[in-house]
């Protein structure tokens, strides 16, 4: 299974943009890049995903490097409610079939200061 | 529309006992995955159920077993509990929609083994 590498923790100030990096040098051609986040005392929640092109949704933007070996989750204006652990995940898809197993690392703990 | 629900929220057991955790998927979802999350770690995939069958399994011993019912709800059973089984157990549901389908997580069941 392809692995991802993220910083253990990051800090941001409220109302400022946050760029959360993720390295995935062994990504395969069919791996989608997913981001989930886990707020305190809750289960993980989906944030965004992409394959090759940059993606935007109401929560965040995902910038994917041209060689796909790294990506960056962008929160345009961090709020206190964005304080969470952010997981960068490559969706595992075994040859010959589809599965949506998620392989989590330890993620990045984002602290947002008022 | 109710999301993923899990019961109970908390559970305390002693070593050697057996436990059953329950999960109801989000409306319209037919696939249920179970994850174990130890303190300070990311969730680890246990197994996934679709059409009442175990489709894929992570690196967990046979003490961990599951079941999916015709209404798509699911149970996770753990036999011969060990201290190391203390963790947050997360259930996630999804539709079998291909490589980019999103998983929706419940709030989890916190299991403490004494």
C-alpha cells in the first residue's frame, strides 16, 4: 500500500490561510488522494479528494503536484472550528476489484489560534 | 437524514470477555467498514462488509469478527478481549460507487478493557 508523509503538527492564526502538505512519492497511477479530518471526540469526516487536477469545494482546495508525488490541502480562512487532525490518504484499490478501504497515517494536528 | 450511528457510545469490559458493537449505516449506503483507533494513532482498517459478506480484511486476528444484516446494519464482535483492544471503534458507511466514493464515519464506540 502506498504511504503518505505529513508533518506531525502545524499552527495557524484565525482568518489566515493554511497550507497542509502531504508527500506520497510511491503513489500509483490509479490512486486518488483523499483528505479527511477528525475533530476532537468525533469520527473522521471527508474534506476533499482528487486524482490529477486541482480541486475546490466549499470546505477547502486541493493542489496536486504535476508528478503527483505531493499534494497540499488549503484552508482559505482558518477558523477555530478547523482545529483537527488532518489525514492525507491514498485510496487503496487492489488489482481486479474495487474497494474503498482507507489507510490512515498519524495525520497533522492543526492548532488554530484566535 | 440520520448519518452513521453506533452503539453503545462507551463500554467497559474485562480481559477475556466478549463484546459486540453495532452500526447503522447512512441511508442509501450498502457497504460498512470497521476501524480501530488507538489513542494518538490514526484509524486502522479491520474489515469491510458488502452484501452480508466480508469483502476485505485488515491485519487483525480471528478474534475480530463481524456480520452484516439484510438492512445493511453491521456488528463487530471481539472475543477473548485483551488490554490492547482498548480503543475507539469506528464504523464507516459508503455506497459501492467506484474508486472515489466517500466514507461517512460514525462517532465511534469507546471500548475500555480492564
